[in-house]
C-alpha cells in the first residue's frame, strides 16, 4: 500500500479529547517494560543525572509512566500541539500519582525546531523515546535528523510506531476493529495513521543508507515497529 501522509500535529480539540480518553495502557506498559529489559540486558541504570525525553508526548501517557518508572531522573515531554500540551499538563495536575510526577515537565515545540542547547536540555539525554510519532512526520529525514541532533553516544533511543498494513483491505479491517471500541473521530484518525505509517523496509533502508547502523528495527506483533539503539 502506498504511504499517504497525514498532518504532523494533532491540534483539533475534539481530536485531542478523543485520543486522550482512549485507553492504550496495555501497549504503553509493554513499551516501558521493553525499555526496562533493554536497560537490564545492557546493565544500564538511570539516576539523578539522567534526562529522559519523550518526543511527540501527546497527553502525556508515556511521559507519566516514564516519570514513575524512573523517579530519580528528569523527564521532559515535548509536543508541537498546544492542545496536547494543555491536556498533558491537565492530566498531570489531576493524576492520583501527582507526587510521583514532580520530575516531569512539558514543553510545546515542533520536534524539528528543538535545539539541543535549549536550557531544558542542559543535561545529556540518556533515554530518547517516542510512541506513535514517526508516522506523523512527513519526511523520515526530519525524524532521524532530530534524534541524531539530540543524541549523544550515551543516548538510548526507543521509538515505537504503527506498521503500515500491506494493503487497503487490511487497513480497512483494522479500522473496522477500531470502530468497535472507539468513537468515529479516533477511528478516522487511526485509519489515517495506518496509511501514513512506514514499513519495516522503509525504516531499515533509511537506517542502512544514512550511516545509522547502531540503530535497529524490529517488528512487534503484526502491527508495530520499534526503532532502538544508539545513533
Ligand atoms: C498519536 S499521538 C501520540 C502521543 C503519545 N506519544 C502517546 O503515545 O500517547 C502523536 C503526537 O505527536 C505529535 N507530533 C506530531 N508531529 C510532531 C512534530 N513534528 N513535532 C512535535 N510533535 C509532533 C502530535 O501533535 C501528537 O500529539
């Protein structure tokens, strides 16, 4: 199936509310566990000096989980949509885990405009994460240039995203399954996201062709991809 890009930022209020109200916690917890297992295998432990950055953080689902899992680190969620950042700040303010989220901050910025000399990024980034972001980015170069410019040789990258279905029929089947659980706005967004997603081959080829061989891609189940490693 040909890729059909979608708008990068999720800026409409209804779209933000629909996304925020959905429960994606199973996949989110899996991602945190995968990162934790990777750290365990590599004998990495995070502490006070470490900064975790969540790119395209949306309403903060992953950022909050990162902040709770690694309470001694600083966690920074970044999203280019003001509505999403407002929602993330709101979610933090009403969280029952509020006391555990003191290490979490948000900034509103397009990932293409983040400067590694931003005062909030004074520390080197130890963990650079994104979930469901890559497919929003129109050109893959923009995504990889961003992670390259934000990473140092100690930065572990972990980026999970949807995998583009093989054909329109499969995309429509997934859309149909989604519609049984979620409202029309979220279902249409999900379908647009499936069509905008990249394939394993596209990501792998980009990595090979652009001197990023310390990164790797693996397929998680039938519908997800994870780009991980160092840049
Ligand atoms: C599908 S949501 C995922 C949110 C969150 N990561 C999660 O897992 O719940 C994608 C988010 O990426 C943000 N985004 C897309 N393109 C972006 C860009 N170029 N710069 C910053 N944020 C971007 C959107 O505004 C949206 O909030």
